[in-house]
C-alpha cells in the first residue's frame, strides 16, 4: 500500500489497489465500480461491497491526511501521494453520491522490450529507431487518447537516456516518478502549484542545467510555451499530448495557446525544434480477447531550406494490420541511425570456383530486409562465408558465420511477410532471394537463401526481397555438384561453396 495513505481504510477497494493489472478505479452513480486494466481495458465489476458510506469515509480520511477540507464549501478534493492520485467530487455536486477516480501511478517502468515486441505493442525496427532517436537527443512528443499509455511510453524512452545526462521532470500531478525509479541518477522532480507556475518552475529548471526536460503532459498554453522555450534554448524534451495522430501534434500545440501568435511562425518553430511525434492507440481487440495498446504512427517534423514547415510520416499502421514505412528525411540527423533504403539495388554474389549470381533487390517492397542485407554486404560481412545448406529442387542457403545454420549477425530484423502483418507480394519462385529465420517471425539476421525451384509454401512466411536475373546456372551447378550429408541439405565445411564477396549498388 502507498505510504502516503497508510491511515486510510480503503475497504474492498484494497484488492483493486494491490492488483498491478489495474490502472484506474472509478466509483459513481451510487454504487458502480469501474476498472481500467492493462489486459482488458474498461469494464464494470459487480458485488464489490463498495457503497457511498465507504467512499465518504475514504474522502474524509484522505482530506485529513492531506490537511484539506471536503464539504459543500469545498466540493472538490485532490489527494495525491507517491503512487496514487485521487479525485473526489462532493455529493452536493455529484447528485448520485460522491464520485471518485483513483489513478495508480507506480514508481516503476511497466514496459519491457521483449514483452512489448512479442505483444505487438511496437515493431522491433521502430522500437530500435526510437531508441536511436533518444540516443541522438531528438525532441519527442507522444500523442494519444486518455488511457492509451502515453506516460508509460515516455517513461520507457526516458529510461534509455544516458546515465550521465541530467533529467528534470515538471508536472502538475506526479506520475513519472523517475527520481524514485532511478535513485542513482541525477534526476530532479519538480511540481507546479498555485504559487509556482510552469513558467516559474521552468526558469528554475534552466538554472539546474538539465540535458532532458520531461513534462508528463502538455495541456495548457503555459506548458506549450515551456516546451518551445526549453527546446529553443538547447534542452531536450520528452512529453505527452492529446492528439488524434502524430502528424497533428504541431497544430494541437497551437490550439492550446491563448494568444494571437502567427500560426505559420509558430509551426515553423515547432517543426524546427521538435523532431518526432509518436502516436499510441489503445483499444479492445476481439481477436486477442483483451485490451491492446500499440505504437501506430511515427512522424518527423522539419523546416525546408525555403523555410516551410513540413512533416514526413515514417511509419503508419492501418486498421487492417498493414503498415507503411518511409525513410527519415536528411533534414533530421540522428546519431547512429541508418536510414532505410528505397528503390532497387543490383547485387552480385561472387562464389569461388563457380562464378557470379546477379540479383535485383527490391527495397520498396522489403525496406528493412534490403537495408540490412545491403549494409552487411557493403561492410564485407559476407566475404569468406559459405553456402552451408543445399537442397536440390528447393534452395541453397548461406550467410552464416558459423557455417552450420546456428549463427548470424549481431542484430535481428522485423520479418517482412504477410503472416507477420507486412504486405509483401514477392513469391518464392525460382531465382528469388529470401531471408532464413528461426520459428520467431523477427529472428532473421544474416542468413539468406536463393530458390532453386518454386516453393509456394514459403509465400507469406519468409521475407523475399529480390530475384536473380543472371547466373541461375551457377545455382544449378551447386545443387548438382555439392555433396550433402542428409535430407536436410547439410554440407560439410570442407565442401561448402565459398562466398568471395557480395557487392550491392543502387540502380539509377
């Protein structure tokens, strides 16, 4: 139980407070209890034993703990501690009895990488991209509806800032708790009130010389100006905002202003200093049988050489589960980030004592796969590796540094095929190149295979990303000449055809 309310008897509500799956508890209408959970979303619970008398007792106990009054003259009560935020409305206002909302704000990071990837909260490539953006000190605003999990995602991003970078959080209600989550770091938590406004706190904040400034939510004109002033002075921002999509964030910021600032001038300033908008959607999924949250849009903002405010939606997931993905513009530089490729690439695979196989790679269809393959090839990763698995009438497989099917490069990538939610029309016909993987959809790294003959059973299950236009006689010769040890196509290392090099060049 939260130490700030140890003297409060929550009665039957105690069970809900101790359940980590529950994020919000609502009481209204003379006996109705509604829960918001991470797994099921919002639903009503029956026979809780909670009534108006209990809620009234809790309200008075909280008021006494906080040194406040709760009556007809003071009909609204906000009670806040380290992990609970409560709002009471007196029955002189709420005509069916006292209304109560309890929001749990635990001092922990709820999101875990492996879990959010597995549950399709976020694509692996988008996850890694955003962490690179944090590493590169991009200013990021996270949008979404109430209850979509915006604050939790900001906390997750903040957890990946560098340990030696000072963080200051500015909130009107405490939700982030980063100072408690990371007690060993240089983190200062500041809270606005009737005496100290956002502007006042921000002035003090600047004197503390932070690397990052985190606002739990931008919901006022004062907060908007705090964001603009912070980033224009060279500090980095992570915050949340209510918006219907990431691309709408700059206009949403303007709508919160209570001044007559020039729209175009304001938008240019936001597009210049805010690099990314991320949109999170939460909804009940009938297919999954639970409440589901997901990152469904990432948009970058920039100003052109002609001083025009522009946006570019890098990633967007559609309601049918399909997605579109684009390169970030070169207007926004992210340290350590490799852009996804587009267009077509010529690829020549030189095989010792055999000759060359020439392929055309399609980065428009499989941008993640082609970007990964071309990057490895041009870095010399494949030089000296082999084809370790050969099955005549099926395919030849190579690109494993271990030479036995167990190895790969250091990174794995998103599987770009239909059963993994990606629209990839390429078929596994003779000459097609595709990525090998384990049972996990997102486990491909460096291993690839070239089809010897058609295999329709692979369509939609593996990421095809190009096709040979020359050298298929080389594939025929390898399949005919190389001795294999079993029906799985295992080749002894001494008999494995050696890849001398793989060279990829952009088709003009």
